């Protein structure tokens, strides 16, 4: 989600990172079924309900990192490998499925809308993007949840 992505990368803005990353040659092992949340099921529902089944990407839980960070990226769409990765900290029983759904929805919007060029810069969090994001019925609840639980998430629970 936006503020997290911006915090995550201190030197290079997220929008730049998304489009300059070199292609990964190795095939990534996908692990959409977590301990508590199955990303394939959520992805399928979202794709049917909001995108007319047109989003063709792979989804996976990201790898656990041992390092504690001051900020994390809850989701990322890697355009080169065409994979959406969701942070494994969200694969907890007390993280509502709606929250996982909103993070995944955000990344699917990136895959669906792509980037607009504004004054020579590629922009991904455009007005169109923000409006589409807010159109999801869970959006407000998600923002509230994130405010309450973000610190806890960052501590690794
Ligand atoms: Zn984003």
C-alpha cells in the first residue's frame, strides 16, 4: 500500500523501482496457500468480481525475513516476473481475510491499470488508481485496520 511502499525504499521511489528492476531469470516457486489464508481463492474472487477475469498474474506469499524492519511492504506487484507477492506477516489467523483481500486488490489494480506517464515520469498511484481502490467495499475498514495494527505488524506480532 502506498505509504508503506514509500517508507520501504529510502533512496529510490517505488514507482521507479517497479520499472527498472532487472528480470529474474530463475523460476520462482509459488506458494499461494498459506497457513491461514489462501491467496488463490481470494485472487479468483477479486478477478471475477472486479476485473472480469482479465488479470493474468501469479500470486504467492513472500518469504519470511529474519530481519525486523521499521517499515514493511505488505504487497508488491513485480512486473518483470508478473508475480504479486503478499507479505507473510499477513498470513495470521487474527488478520481478517478482508485485509488480505484489500492488499491483494491494491496489487491487482497495479497489474490491471499499469502506469501513466505524467510529466515524463511513470506514475502508478494515479487519481484513477485511487478512485478504483476506494471503490472496493472494504476500503474504509482496511484503512482503519491498518491504523490500529500497523505497529503490531512491524514488531512481527
Ligand atoms: Zn501501490
